C-alpha cells in the first residue's frame, strides 16, 4: 500500500543521512520534499503541513544539529511524529463483561465489511472466543448468502432471519440468538451505500440502539483516497465510531489518506485488512507501520509470520542441520513451502531492516515460479534431494521431463538453491559472515 510513499521518504532520508553536517536550511529543504511526498500520497494538505511543522520545530534544535549523527536523529524524529499521527497508543478490541459482546460493522458498500466480519470471527476463534455472524443487509443481492459462506470459512456461528424480516427485527433476533446459544461475540454486518445518505445513517442509528452495540467499527476502503477521510469524519460524528479498520491494504493506492484518518477522526485504528483470505488480518501497530514506511523493517511482524508458517519442531530440525552446515534440497523444499505460507516474498523482504532488498528479491524464486520449483524438487528421488552433487546431465533431463519443465529451469532452481545455501552458511558464521555476504551482494 505505502510502497510509493516509502520509496520517496527513504530516498530523501538517505540523502539527508549521508551528509556529515546539517544546517537549518538543508533540513528545511528535505522537509519540503517530505511535504511534497505526503501530498502526492494523498495526505490532506492541512495534515501534511502540520506534520512537517512539528518535525521542523524539533529537527532544527541545537541538540540535533550538533550531534554526531544529525541525519539519523532527524529520521528518528520523523518516525516519532509519524507514530504520533497514526496513533501512538495501541488499542485492542474491548470485550463486555456481559455476554455477548456486540460489534456493529459500518461502512460504505464495497468497503469490505462482510469479509472483515469473517476475518474478525477467525481472529476471535484463535483466541478461544465463539462468534455469531448475522447480516442485516436486506438490500444487496446475496449479501446474506455471502456472509454465510464467510462464516463457514471462519468456522463461526451464523444465523439467518426469515425472508422479509426488517433490519430492526433482524437485530432483535440476532441478539436473542447470541444470548440463548451462548456466544461470546455477536458481529452484526450492516448494509452500505455507494455514498453516505440519510436513510443509511438513520438505519445504523436504529441498529446501534436496538442491539446496544458495545463497539461500532467503521470499515474504510484504504484505496479510496481522501474520500476515506470524509467518510470517517461523517460516520464518527453521526453514528459514533469506536474504532477503524482499513481494508484492502494490499492494494496499489497511494495510501496517504489512510495515514491521516486517525488524526482527522480522532478514532483509533484497530486492524489492517489485506487480501480476500480470512487470515489476512493484522492488528494495527503504529510503530511497526512507521518502521516499514521508513525502511526500518518489522522484525516482530516477520517473526509472527514465521511462527504461523513453521512449527517449532521443524524450526529446531532446520537449525540443527544449519549448525552442521547441511542445508540440502530437502530443506530447500521445506523452506519454499514455508515462505509461500508466509505470503509474497516482496512483503517478507520489506520487513527486513537494512537488508539489500533488490539483491534479496533476486535470490528467491518469484511467486509464480514457486510451484514449478516444488514440482522439480518433487520429481527428484529422496537420494537426489539429500545429495545435489549427484545431479548430472541425465538426471536433470529426467527431472525436467517428470516435472513438466525444462533443463534450463532445473538449472535455475539449482542456482537459487546454491545461493540460499550460501546464505545459510553466512548465517552460521554470525555477524562476520553476514557482513561478508552483504558486501558481495552490493
């Protein structure tokens, strides 16, 4: 989402950090570029101006200018102000002491409310909470059917009112169902509109009163630009919003309006939604997001992804083989499968702080070639995967035929394997090995 903005800011700060001495003038020149980058990313003018003013006020102080690393200090100030803009206090989903906790989902049509309802139900299930999903959207064709499919995918409860039931009566019935069936959470999905109108607002106000919602969560499409700010303000003022969710954060929009939504509405961002799959939900953390935007990485996020993709026993086995410098094609196959579970390689690379990104992207196979690599590896015998040295020309031809690929692709896969093996050896040697590897990759 923030790739264009991140590239611009990282370029500005690389130039700034490369200067031995800084003056108020060259700091202001750099901050003008920062303001321009924010405006190009769709950050509202007032928010961009205020952000740069706060940074400038702190960055031209004597302590910064006379420090040994003034450029790095300015970057640190920008990070702190970015975290402040995004919301520096982490807010979690609040539960009610009296079950069920009722969550009302609001937002415009197409914002991703229904999909988020399923993602949230799955997220709650992973925390041992039972959730009932109910749709009060009687206007959009197949909206209720869609939520039923989503509920099934999330292994959550679902209830459907008889045809012809009004949204008000659906809400009454949903609350009764959740109470009698002993659910911890009731998530009520509501109708949206293509734009904000009076009937939509009146219906949401009625539903909120009817179910006595503990939390009203506004789902905002992260790709609609500055319109998202207006939507957030209107819902917050009229309905009363407790938290925000930014959906479609894997898209290619500029993303700046999403950055400023917290500051403009005064409401905390709770989650970021990525992709259509139900596991594509990330608890919002301003510090981690700011780190990604400024190229500082997100080691915690990377560890979380790895923990989801690789079991502890498999990780311990691989670590043991690495200590013996024994990284085989069998290990490479498991590594490919684990990486695919973690998501697109480029997203993983962005979480690495200070890594030579272009070189790392070239090292691993592209997303669309991973399946071919798996086919090649599975066409080998166990003996071949454990000892790549025996892969002569005739064996490679046989493997290519068996996997439906070419000898050139087999050779390319083996080259990627050797590069991965080199990296594993460097990791085994510690910081000195990594430094040598980084030097070769530049």
